C-alpha cells in the first residue's frame, strides 16, 4: 500500500508554490523514499536517532507534502538556534522566514501546545511541593520562550495540591502590571489556601528586580492577613530560574 500523506491542515502554498493534494502519487519517488526512511529511523531509534533538523522535517512533512523540507528545517534551526526555539518562536518571527506559511506555523504551534499541556498534566491536581522539579519544568515550558513578561499564579489547596494555574497579567519586555488585590480576591473565590507566584524575564536573566521584591512582599503581607500562605515566587529565565524562597527573599 502506498504511504499516503494526508495533511492534517491545509498545506502551505504561495511562498513554496504548492497546492494541496489528497495523496502522494504526485510526490517524486526519491522524496517518498526519504520520508519513509526518516520515519522508520525515528520509530526505531527515537529522538537519539535523528538530528534536530530531521525532527523538524518530520513535523514539516504534513504541512508541506510535495517538497523537500530539509532546507527549510535547516534554515529554521540556523535562524532560531534549536528545535525548542523554533517551535516556540512568535508567529510574527516565523512569518519572516521564506517558505513558512500558515500550515507550517500551525504544525509548530500544535507541537508547542501539546508540550505545554503534557507538562501541565504532570502537576495539576497533585501535591506541588513533592513534585517541585515537574513544576519547574512546566513553568519553563510555558514561559521561558515568551518575548514579553507574563505573571501567573498557581493556587493550591490546604494539602498543597494545585487546583488552578492562571495567567493574571501580560506586560512588555521588562514590565508586567500586578495587582495584589486581584490575586487575593481570586484566591478567596476558589478557596485556595496557598499561592506560588511565577513570572518570566524575557531578557533571560531571572535575577529579581527591586520592583519584583517589593511586589512579592506586598502580596505576602496581604496573604498572611487572610491566612493564605505564599510558598514561593519563581522567576523564569531562558535556561534557569530563581526561587525567592531558596534565595532567602521569602
């Protein structure tokens, strides 16, 4: 039986001069064979059997069914640095790359969304304190690639089980507005007993600013008045994080 390529989404055209087709009968045989070999190598050996640009090829196969996507995969890796940065790059930046259209962007963002959902599933409805590394992994997956600051609050019950994870505010490249009253109002509304604050530094350096420290202490004071515990404030950088608790700031 032919190895039929059925696009999950409408395939890219325009920049690549492609039109979607229902199967791969018009795909050159050398291209079909290359794709079959690459799929087989991945299925047999997993990620260790493929270079990053080859993993990207596997993602791009569905978006661009009738063209050699190896050059585009290499170009994306060269432009953004690694597979993680490609998948999490902003739509605006991706559109600047020749050959990248809506179908490619959809495939990449689908991968990013699945990775975030999978990381989130490891921490939701579970005790956070005993799964701290999983929590940090999730925060990095969700926030380290962001080009603007985001402030999130993780709400815990009296057993320190995560009951809600909510983005409270979006900001600029170096500032995000935080309203302690709204944070505590939401905690009371969902009957949370403890909080973990999280925000990212798009610069990549997670060192707390004076404003970060002041804001954290303001929320801590307000939370204590309501018998709500502030466990930590985590700042996410590109490759590392800073915990206020570990740094002695709480």
